[in-house]
C-alpha cells in the first residue's frame, strides 16, 4: 500500500464520470442525509482536513472477475436509492474505493447530480412528494451568533423555484465545474445578478473560494492498494471500516457475502427486500435480515454473523440455494401478512426465521405451505408466532443465534406438521418458555393500546376474523368521550376521571374493527352504532363474537361494561394460552 500525490475534487469526479473510479460490491449504499452533505462542503470551504481515501487498483485483466457499481448521481429516495451496477467494465485498469465512498458520493451528488427526498406529510406514492433538488450556495450569507456552531457557509438543497425566491444570491454549486475561470467569467456571472458593488465583492470572494476548493486545490489525498487477491482486499476493507459506528459489523459481513457471489447478489437482495416490504400493508425488513435468513435456511453452520460463516464455500452454497430461499421468504411474509401483521405490528422480524426454515424444508420435499395447506398447520404457526410476541420479556433478543440454530434442528427433524411442541420445549430449556403465569395473564388482560403486542393479543382472542382485510384497533367506547373536562362536567370525581381515562386505553375497551367500519363508527357510543348499522340478529352475533356482553346506552355504564368484559377476556386468554 502506498501514498499517492493528492489531486483536485474536479479531477476525481471526472474519474468517477468515466468509471475510472468505481465502487466494489463490498461497499454498501449511500446513507448520508442532505445536512451531512452541506456540512462536508462547508468544511471544505473552511479548509478543514478532508480525510484520506483508500483505493484498490484493479488491473485490467482482473476487473471482470468482480462486481462493480457506479456512484449514486441523481438520488431519489423512492425510485433510485441504490448504487447502479456498471455493465461492461472499461478495457483498462480501474480504481475501486475501499474507504471514502460516502464522501465521494456526497461530492458527486452536490457537484454533478441531484437529491430527491420525501417531503413530510406527503404520500409515498405521490411523485410530488419527491421534488428533485440541486445543491446551492448562498454567496451573500453571513453567520450570526445564533447559527449552528462552526458553520460559515450556507449550502442547501433547493428546487429552482426555491432558489429564485429565497433571499440572497444562490449559486448552483454544479456550475463551478463549467465556469471558465475565477476571473472575468466569474465577474460577468455576478454582474448579471444586479447585486451592487459591495455585494458583488463579497459574493466574488465566496465564489472564488468555492472555485479554488473544487478546481485548483489538491485536497483529495489517498493511499492505493495494488494487490489483486480478493481475500487480502477484504481484510483491508474490514480493518479500515469496522472501527466506526456508521458502518456496522453486519454491514461488513453482508458486503463480504455479496462480493463472493458470481451473480449480481446485491441487486437480487435489494429487490427481494423491496418485494417483501411491499407485501400486504407493508413491512420493514432489512438486508441483514435476508442475509441471516440465508444463513439459517442454507444449513451452513451456525446462524451467527461471524466471519467464519461467510467463507467462499458457504457463500457458494448460499448462492446455489438462493432462489429456493427467496421463494420460502416470500411465502413466509405472505403467510404472516395473511395473519394480519404488517411492519407496525410485527414485534420481531427474526421470529419469522424458524417459519421460513420450515417452509423451505417443505419445499425441498415438494410440499408447499399455501392457502390450500393444512389449516391446523397454519394455525399452529400462527399460535406459536403470537405466543412469542406476547411474552413481556421478548423472546427474540439475547441468545438469538444459539436459539435459532437449535430450533433449526427441531424443524429439520419434523416430517409432518409444524412441530410446535418440540420447538416449545427447546425454547423452554433455553429460558424462553412460551407458557404464561398468572401475573403475565393479568398483564395481558389490561394491556394498553400503545403496546406493540396489542394487535397480536386481539388477533389471538378474535381469531374468527379474516385479518387479511385491513383492521384497526378500535376503542369500543370512543376515546373522544373520555376528555377530562367532559367527564368532570358529567359529574365524575377527580379520582374517577383519572381511572376512566386510564381504562379507556386498555384491552377491555379495545376491539379489532375493519377500517371502513371504524371510519363509519367515529365517535358514536357502541350501543348507538350497533343499533344504527346492524339488524337484531347481526347485533346479537357481533356482541357474542366480540365478547361485548351487556352494552350500555350511556357512559355511566362504562365501569360495569369494562369489568364484565375484562373477566371474559381473561378467561378467553387463559383458555387459549394455557
């Protein structure tokens, strides 16, 4: 490894544009926020150390052996968040970035590209929620004592309309690459802005500083590694990056795994993550989760994120079984979605890994767990999943890798249906029992609506509901009826008011209600809503299946309703769990 003579930012970005500088597959995605890009440019303008880069010089005869990617240019949070793959590599040596990707991508976006981040409170599917913005520099901005500590230059990502309407003189930063010089050409640009002599002088000083930093000063310093051995390069990459907190150890291992596939693993994994997250009402799976699932389903040792598990032989097996793994994960998420879960109600994504292994092993035998599969099999999986979610201490935290490896053995030995008894015993022996004692039952009976376990518990109690529909967690007696001022005016004492407000958000006052019915119900008392929307027979059936008991006409009857339903719910929970 040797130190190289520094070069300018403009020279480096020209290399990026020609694909002389590329990203190896071991690099992850661009993760910086717009504010970080602006801070980087401010640091450059102030002359702060830029940091040294680490490059890997790949010889022409070797560059087709590896997967390489281009830098993000026009970042779009929804449509283009990933680094694009480079198709045919240039017939020349290339430079792969081992350390410095985030900084170089930030420069590439700020000086050559654009950034489209979702606006708050806008719909994800709306194109208007992602206005493309360019990086601008306000040439007339002066920091005040109240501004962020250390910031001396005002960089912002703006649309053209914003830049034209903002106070100040906003220069499009990318234009510094095409402006001919920092003399007459720069002066002519400023004079066309009608700023006045004093302002032109101040703006010229700032713009000239930007020109120098980007075009004339050699601020990009770097070391270069010339070894063509991937193993050595991976070790350098891990040593260089594992000390930081931004790039996690699991990120590194994912990169190592991707680098050792012969096909485009990065694109495959990204696409699968996107597809899984778009299932049903949406989930929040990660690349790490897919990788851990691959370790579990491939049967290539322990499920732990350890370097030994990511050797070339194991990754070859992982790749060979990839399409079967992908199918099993897709079926698993579809199954869990049919149980009514989504990203906001799924307490632990790792709880799906034993289910995925079971489905994967059944696929190997030509037996798929589909809608036509044994209903008892599906129900066993649902019961087991919910039990794990309901334990207050959580099952899927500490000791996870050891637990998953042990459960995999139980599942491997199962030849009929989901072995809920066997894996339950294995979990008990590891201190993760799925049995519930009296205190835990009491805790469940008065669970609050903000608890992430609430949907799981309601779906267990009211398992007759078709949860593939969109269900809301609904207050039976509407929350709007529990305003403290209103309760006081109704004659309740202060202590009683606090008790009622607290009980309003607990399980005895909660139910699962289809989305359209919940909108229809709004702030109506339950008796009024039932009478206005259901026939006598429908009302009786609804009351029975939802364990409502005697439904009072007025708020004054809430206490008796709450206590009677609490007892019914507790009996049902005991029946289902024990």
